[in-house]
C-alpha cells in the first residue's frame, strides 16, 4: 500500500529544488539515474525545461479552469532528469501550480527511488514518466492521474515504433512534435482533468 502523504511530505521536492538537484548532479558528472548515457539526455533536458519555462503561456481555457478550482489539491509528480517527456511537461505542471495561487501544492519525486509508487501507476505495464497523481488536500486519496504524454503523441509514438526502434530517431520525432505543439495538447488534456475535479 502506497503512503502518498508520507511520500509527498517526506520526499517531495518543489520545482526549484528539483531543477537545482539536476544542475548540481550535472556539475558532478552525474544524472538522477545511474546510467552514463543519462548525462547526455539530462543536459539537453535542462535546456528544454528552461525553454518551456520561458515560453509557456497558459491557455485562457486552462487559466479559467484553474481559477474555478474550489478545493485545495496536492500534485505529486513522478519524474527523472533524464526523461525527455518529463522535460517537456513538468514546466507545465509548475505553471499550473503557480497560477492556482496556493490551491495546488506541487511536489516532485524521482521514479527510481520510488519503485513501489511507480509500480502502482504503470502505463501499459511500463514505468513511463512523468506521472501526475492528483491527491486531495491531505494527500490520502488519489483523485486523478495523467501520464506520460498527450494521447495524440502516444498514438504517434506507437506508429513511429513500427517504423524504427532507433532511439535517436524516435527522440528527434518526439521533440520535434513537442516543439510544434508548444504544450497545447498537454494543456488541453490537463484542462480536461482539472474540469473533472470541479464537476
């Protein structure tokens, strides 16, 4: 049984702490994971997160939904610094939390240090990240989850994988899609999720 409240308060990092951890590890020649190739991906992901942080603007629809939230929520995000999808998406979670004016308390935890947690939130049997877990105010009840990328991209990735298993090519296609989409699909799905909380 996963103790969400304990994980949230005991291990959860705010966005700035999460970003600082990645930067500090990079200076030491490390990544949040244990594999050496993670370094290369992590360096690119720091640039991606910084770019999304600077360019993201919430849609009017999502901003309005956030404004209409009646309760307080805890957002627990399972992530890693080396994950490309996470780099494109976690800044969106941060922007939503900032716009909520205290209604959403956002914390990040590392997947590989929380295997029982990720194993309770698998995507098609895999430990795909990021995973957003929406909890009630005291972090004892899961109200909704979202992972690991917008549905339209999930479907595209399935098709691309039929054509190639080469990670470099898949990564290029994936990040090309994110660059064109400019977080719009992610915001639309998260708006739907938040609308479900209000209903």
